[in-house]
C-alpha cells in the first residue's frame, strides 16, 4: 500500500532508501518491526513516504513542556498549543496538566541558572555518514561539553515499563540507552571532543520533581552501535528497495493509524488466539 493517498504527507520528510539517514528512532522502530511489534507499512510511511503520524496526548504535553523550556519546535514545526478548559467562558484556563507543564518549564530554567549551565544550542541536527540525530540541548556543564536530553514523563519512578525512568532499570533499558549512545557518538564525531550525556527527566505529575541521569558510556558501546547502524542501514535498504515491508496489524494500533482508511492489511476486530494445552 502506498502512503501517497494519505493527506498528511510532508514532502520535506520523504526519502529514498539510498538517502535515508539512520536515526535512533528509526533504529528502535526497526528493532520493534523485527520482533513483530511494529508494522512495516508504518515504518515505510513514516520514514520514506513523509507521512506525519498524529501525536498522542502524552506526546503533545511533552512537546509543549519542551517548547516552553527551550522554545524548540517539534519535528514538524508546529508551535505546541496548551489544552484549555471552559473555553469561551469567563473561567477559561489552561488544563491542570498544561499548568504543571508550565511550572516544570520554569523549574527547568531555574535549574539551568542555579547550576550555571551555559546552553550552546537547541535543536541542533548532526549528520555524519549514514547517521543523523537532533539534540535537545548542547551545553557546557561543569566546564565540559554535554548533551542534555529532556524527558517529560508520568513514569519517572516506574521500574517495569519500557517507557519508565527508574534508576534501577535504566542501564538495561535499550530503548533509552540507544539514544544516549547515538547522540553522544554524533557529537563526538562533529566536535572531535569529549562529550557527556544527561537525561533530565521531569515528573509530569509533580512540577518540582525531576531526575538528572548522567549516562557514562564505555568506548566499546560506540563500536557496537556503529555496527548496529550499518546493519540496520543494510537491512532497511534491502527491504525498502524491494518494497517487501510486512504488515503487523492489531486492532489497537490500526484504530489510530493514519493509514487505516487505505490499508488492505488492517485489523480492527480482535481475532481468536489459539492456546494449545
């Protein structure tokens, strides 16, 4: 199925297999695809056809927090707007979640000032060979060049979720760690300097609660990551050139997918799963 029929096609993000750079998000999505957890048609649409996928409510809240903290626009360039309650009445106001996001953004600015952190740039995109990545913040932290990646999460102390940020499980969370390695490697290649990496994770439920995690990356991780980048590039290019993406539909994913109207592989009704005993 081609994504050309989908209205939300962003031509700026369309790419041929040969030109497609490997980002950390593409690596994670492709890993999920190999495990059958992500649909190949979604990857094709998102990374090759330029289809803009809708953000979840949690993602929109995170985009708003990051914009208020750094003034950096999301990937597709639209200014995040707060959700309001009682619109058109004298009681019109930001929703509780967006009020907290504003408070968290103010807390971020306070921390930057108190820690005497110099922000060098925000939203900087680096391309090196077949790799690409866009940093949240490049800064001087304690006299050293550092990347700060902002997160806004309601799972700040969650030990079990792959989206969780509990310190006891963070080192084993490949989804988070691949981002730290990818961005650090790109900055090292760009600047030819030592680079530190930090996750600043803000609690979306409590505005003045956050964690700062400095990720100490062993040199061997960079070599392993480069190998994974080249393997991902090779496999994705072969699939894309032959248009042999496999669909992995499910009612939950298909119901909110922008491709659903045109997709002949969609599944909107649960099917029986055979359990042998």
